[in-house]
C-alpha cells in the first residue's frame, strides 16, 4: 500500500498453546528452563494473549512460577542492570 486511501489489512498469526502442542499435561515448578520462556526480561509473567497458552495451562503455569519464586529457584525481579 503506497497510495493515499489504501487500507492496510492486519492478519494475525494464530497462536497455539505450547503445552498442548508438546503434550505437556503437568507443569513442574522445578523446571525453570521451561518457566523462563514465559517470563519477561523484567521478571514479569507474560500474559496468555501474548504466549497463546490456554487458560487452564496458563493457570498451572502461573502457579508453578509463583512456587519456583517462593522457594528461590527463580527471582521475583531481574536485578541485573545494563551499563553498570
């Protein structure tokens, strides 16, 4: 679309539940490598509209992340500062 008046169509890519695609039924809080995929660089949990996970699996994911944080397997926030 180069001319005036042309409308750009937005086509979204269909998001699929990572857990259902890989046959994961239970999320283990000790698997920090998996849990880190769903956390931002600041340490926040990514919303399910971004990750594409189903609501059932997202609830399990949040519970596992909170458990891992509680027993210090994962940090609550990222304390590493860039440029220091």
